[in-house]
């Protein structure tokens, strides 16, 4: 009976650790869930869409397409391996936009972080 309780405790602890690991990032305000990387950026969606398109070009992504308005935007591209990159931008407040990035089927935090850094860099010029 003690062995069963011990095994159950270990499995429960493992589930809690894996859930917490999937939600934390090293950037303040950024979250990762189910392969989607999300963060807020201090700018309007139309400017963020333009910056996201330029960020994709900086990383030499191919097939870059973008469309946006004052309230939302979307940028799509492909990596060299043919993985889809999708950047969704939505208004989250006055001059604040929520940016959600998905790279490939499972997500790629490293590429997503690079894109966010490049977006912020381009916004400093806009």
C-alpha cells in the first residue's frame, strides 16, 4: 500500500512540474502554451504587423505574407525546412498588441523569441 501511494505521489508531482514548465518563459509577460508563444508589445497592431513582416525577412524566412488593420494583423511565412510560421496580432489596449507566434506543428520557442526581439527592434524605428 505504501508503494502505491509513493508511486501516485511521484506521478502527481511529475504532472505538476510538466504543466508549470510549459507555461514559463524567461521574458516577462510572455507565455508558452501548446506550442503557441504569446506576449504583449507596446504598439498598435498595424505597426506590429509591419514590424513582424520585417522580422521574418531578417530571419530569411520565405513566402512572407502579411495583412493588417488598426485592430488586428497576421503574418505567415515558411522556414527553410518548410515549417509554417504564423504570427497573429490583436489589439490588447491603447497602443498595446498581443502577439501570438506558432512555428511548425509543435512550436519553437527559440525562433519565436528571435521574432519577438526583431519585432521590438523594428518598432523602435517605426
